[in-house]
């Protein structure tokens, strides 16, 4: 069974807006949420700015990302919110690059847990989502992508 990365509709709108505002450059950040039987469920996405981003490069600021993550986890009353992974945009209709895949694998190994990656690619019909999961053995799995309650597969 192929697992699915699910976003709330609000998160999907937030990501598309952030991507559009950053054009022609890439942007990205953190995915937060929880895991279900079918895969990661993203309830929050946060932009972590990269002032040096280009149309082909985004690098997340580690210090800023850790600050956002700590603040959100501390503020969560449910104890269910956690770090799911990373997201970034490609202002062209291209899914995750080899660099993206390798970086996700390295993050999973370093953290000792699965890391989801969502790449939003801009095509002629708007933004589309491409998702994968890396585990601590650096095994990469393509995930289905869906937006909760919309029937949209990204």
C-alpha cells in the first residue's frame, strides 16, 4: 500500500500563496503535524526564509527553523504536533531533484526518524505537489499527495 502525505486545505493554500509570493525564487520551510495509519498528516506549514534563495536553490536556515519548531511544539496543548519534514517550491514543473532526495535522506539519518519532503512545482495549471519519505536507512519512498476534504491530489 502506498502511503499518503495529507495536508489540510488551509496548509495547501498557505504553501501555494508563499510560493507565489516568492516567485521567481524558491521558498520553503517546515511541515508539522502527526502520523496516521496511512502516512503523515500536515496541519501546519511554516516558511523559513532564505534571503539568498534563487530560482533553483533554497536552503533552510537551521537556527530559524529550530526556533519555529520549538515555539510551536511548546505551544501545542494536544501533545500530538510534531516535526513531519520539509517543503519547498520549484518555480518550474519539476518534482524533487536528486539533491532534494539526498538531503532528505541525510536529514532522516541525522535525526533517526522519517522525514517527509513536499516539493510544490509550478506548471502551466498552477502548483502541484510531489511528496516523498526518507527513513533513517536512507530508503526513499514516493508518497501519494492529497489535500484533506477537497478530493484534490495536489
